[in-house]
C-alpha cells in the first residue's frame, strides 16, 4: 500500500515538473532566472531585513533571528537532508530536460532556494507585517522558479518550504525578545 502511494506521488511529481517545464514562456525565462539568482543563499532576505533595521522599521534582534534561520536552513539541507536522501536532479534523471542557467551538482531534495525563501519570508513577515503577502508571494515565486528552470521537482519545493518554515519558527522562538 505505501509503495503504491509513494509511486503515485512520484509520478505526480514528475508530471507536474514536466508540465511546468513544458509550458515555459520565453518572456518569463529571464524573470525566473533572476528570481533564482536573488534567492540564492537568502541574500535577498538579508538585504530586506537589514534595510528594515537601518530604517528603524524593525529591531536588530529580528535580523539575528533571520541570520540564525538561514544558517539553520542551509546546514540542515546541505549537511543533513540532501546527503541522506540523495535525490538526483531532474536533468540527471531525464537528460533531455532543458535547463535554464547552470546545472547544480548537489542533490535535489530539498530545494535550498525554497527553504531559505520560506525561512526569510517567515521572519521578514514578522518584521514588516503589513507587507507579509508580498514576502510570501516573493518566496513562492523564488520556489516556483526552481522548477521552471528545470533544476528541481515539485516535492523538492514542498520539502524546502517545510524546512524553511520550521527553521523560521525555531529561530523566532529561540531568538525571541524575552523582555516584552
């Protein structure tokens, strides 16, 4: 029973990736590539958070929460989950898949871009609550760009989002201001 369910999920995962890649729009290629570039390593989220702190719209403690969340996300994904799961990238499993941009050499699951995007959106949404829908939309767009570019499966995004949310929540809890 579990084997059949897993097989069905994997088939859906491959179908969704193929559908996204098969329905690319040339004018979006540059947009998706750019989203992927700015989403690398959480640098965009650090820039946003630093701007909020410098303009006194957020407390410096929130920047520390973000840094911790991004580090926790990267270490967990790169040193823990990816080596343990060792899922091949879509272009390795199916060589005819066209890739836009570079071909990462590490494992596919979970998506690190997605993990840092969701960790970043979690913390930055707490820093600038009125703009929270924008931060979550940006995180979703960064995640989507990874499938669009042909370097991840949709399950990689789900795993990355879950990891990022957990890291963001853990960081917010551990670095909370105990004086308020």
